[in-house]
């Protein structure tokens, strides 16, 4: 499984929680050096809690599932 596929699988685990609040997360890019770029969409894109969601929900899920990931950035 490629790094991108592993990250996408990790995102699938958090997606239902985001969708329950009217939002979602979209995988934009996975670089060779372990930097993942994601975009919070829907209600999550404009939510004041988006930074917390990204840091504690999305980033933790990705890093736990894919230890090779060094950083997760919102774009």
C-alpha cells in the first residue's frame, strides 16, 4: 500500500465524525518526505474550531495510522 493510500485510509476513520457536523476532509497531497496536505471542507472549512479539529482529530488519526508522516498541513 502506498503512503497516499495509507493516509486516505486514516482519513476514512475520521470522516464520519466530520460529516456528522456537516463537514469533510479532502486529501490534497502526500509528499515523499512525509508532509500531508489536507483541506477541511463544508462546515469544517469555516468553523472556528477547524484548527483544533485538524490538530487533534485529523493529524492524530493520520500519525497514529501512518507513523512515516511528519507533518499535516491545512491548505
